C-alpha cells in the first residue's frame, strides 16, 4: 500500500467479506515466531497480477510478509520465485538458494506451468514438489502450499481448453494436497473457496487480479493461524 492510498480508495477491500484486515491477520498470527520467510515457485508466487479497483496492488506473498512483520518487525522475506518455470527448473534454480537463506517458513507453489503443456506429467510434478518440501521440512521449516482456483468457468479461457484445464487443475490440487499432508506441511484449499466463482481473475486467463491476491493472502494467514492455535491447545 502506498502513501497515497486512503480508506476511501480501499473501501471495497475493507468491506470484502473474504479479506481480513491488518489487525485481524496480526491477531491470528500473534503467537508466531517466524523470522525468515521464503517464496518458492513460478508467477503465482512471484506476484503477477492485474490491478483491481478498490484493492491495494500487492501480491499475496507480500501481503503475507506484511502480516508476519506485524508480529515480528524484524522478519526477513526473500522471494525466489520466477515466472514461466516448470517444476523441475524451480527445484534446480531456487531450492538451494532458498535453503541457504535458512527460512523457518516457506510458501511453495510448484507445477502450475507444467499443467499448461501438451501433457501434464503428474508423477513428475509430485516428485519435484516432494523434493522441495522434504528438503525444507527436514530443516524444520513450516511449509505452506495451495491448490489453484478453477478459472475455466470464466470467459478468459478458450472453450477448447476448458475441459482439459479443469481436469488438470483438479489433478494439480489433489497431488499438492497429498504431498503436503504426507510431509507435514500446510495445504490451503483454494479450490473449495466460494470466491472461486467471483471476479478474482486477470483477463490474461492465467493469473489473479489484486482482489484474488488479497483473498489468497487471507486464506494463507487463516491456515497459519489455525496451525498456531492447534499448537497452543
């Protein structure tokens, strides 16, 4: 959020039932002790988005960083993500630098570009995800992953791709959940979110708009808050 933003400018965001405010996020994360936060992935984590009127033009990863900093102002955040990379390239180019950063929390979204190819090799993507998550979890890092919203109902996806894309999106989300839960990570179930049928998508047919990013950040923080609450009980 820039210094020129005002509550009036951001009225839609402030009134959005699917978006938590700064204080609400901080309350959910108040017992968190994370100090080093890493982002690993493709354009989803890198923050590619389309502006949306009434919403701060921030990526979900940056919003999560702000929420974590509200609890720990000294938090360090490094986003290693790069757009257009398939799962194998993400692991090859980002995992070692991320491990060298020594994160205690990481947001990992890997395989989105793979499902855009002529074929979608789900076992290969699952293997790459497992390698990344395992390496982080072995070092005690909290790992957050997510499924992907289904955008095939929108006019931005060509009709001839809708059926196959819907199937692949479900396969991606299912394999991500499997790997994450097997390795003790935290999976954010975006496909089940009611906002998935609302105006959250960019017109490029692939990414989210700023509202979508605000919603994803909220769901990540909710998941982290539930994790922290479970630890306290």
